[in-house]
């Protein structure tokens, strides 16, 4: 593997490797205001949530690598201690990118990028009307991590109020990932869109413990067809199907047909059943996959 050691390559080179591998990253579209009332907008992908009581988010306007200066967002926060974090969806990503242009201090990125400023309820910085979620925040702490170009400035914020566009909610009043249609930052000029076929579900581990991959029979665990993801699904069950369930599974029409056709060729039968189990797992039918795998294991033993 390629080894990249900080300090032995240019900061810009290491920065590129970091951003290409630590991705996708959510985008904090930060709205600030200076002590004279001048508005500023800037996106930052060094950003995430770190707690919910109190609700804490952190983002970082790093020092510029090329000349080691700090960004207007940081200057404004040092003056006012307030910020609005607006989330970015697909419909606004090009305008957001335009707002990242390093205009001279005092230039209003709301105007340059064409976004609509709306007054906040608690803090002074304006919200972006086009953003589906806007968070008014007070700044708890600014923690500088260094004084050289590329050094982080961790801005630790507490959310005071969150504004959510009702159009992105589902019938249960929760945010629908397809309706909010978020984008995230990758390396170089790349972004990704978190909606449609890009979204998938992963069942959380059982609170009363799954059996774990180590308890999967070796012939299944070492399958050349099942993936690590598949094994993770199989290991997230509390109990395996009972022997009578496995036996009854063999009486299903499609399984009987497969047994009659390939049962005399144990290795071929195992391959067919593992392929079936993989398809079942991709549909989230974990118990059915276990039945197929355990039935094939019994046939092979016989």
C-alpha cells in the first residue's frame, strides 16, 4: 500500500489524500455577519454533529494553505459569536459552490450567489431561504489547532433553534432522505447525491446480541459467493432456524426442484443455494437466507 506520512509531503498533497478518503462529508453552509452588519456566506465540509443534549455541531474554517490567512467566516464569528448553519441539497449545490468564491471582505455572497436572505429569530446572521434545514447557533468555543497553513479552527456551536421545510417531511413527520436530497463533498471537484438508489438501509445490531460472524458454520463463513456484508447480516440474528423449519423448507416447490436437479452434485448445489441466499440477503430476507444456507449444508453432509 502507498504510505503517506504527514510532514514528508506538501500540505496540499496530504490535504488531497485526506479529502479523497474521508468522504462523503456533509456541508455546513455557514452564514455569518461582522460587527458592522456585513453578511457573509461560505461552505465548509469539515463539519458534523457531536451531541444532541445540548445539540452540538462543529465545523472548521481551516487556515488557508497557500498564504496561511484565516477566512472571513472565522473573523466574523470571533467578532459576533453567532452563526447559522444551512444544509445543502442538490437544487442549490451550484449556487453554494459559487458562494465559496473568495470574494474580498465585505462582498455579500447572498447577492453574488443569488440566495435569498431571511431574518433569523434568535441570532443576527441571516438564514438561506432556499436551504431545507437552517440551524441558528451560538458559538461556544473556537479552538485553534495550529498556526500554520491548513491548521483547523474548530468552531463548536450549540443549536438554539432549527427550521425545517415541511416539504421534506414524510407522513411520520420525519425527514425523508429522498425529499431533502442532500449532497456531500468528496475529493477534488467531486460531490455525491444522497437520494434515490444511493440510499440503503442497514439494520442496527440487536440490543440482545446477534450470534456474530464467528458463530456462522465454517462452510458458510468461507463461502466464495457471500460477501462480508452478507456475513454481517447473517451474524445479526439471535437464533438460527429450528431443524423442523429447515426440513420444511426443503419441501418448497422451487427448493425440491433444485434438489432433484443438483442434489447429487453437492458442490454445485451449495453454489446455487449460496447464490439464492445472497439474493435473499440483498432483499433483506435474512431468515430465508439462513434457511437456504442451512438446508444446503445438510444436503452436502448427506
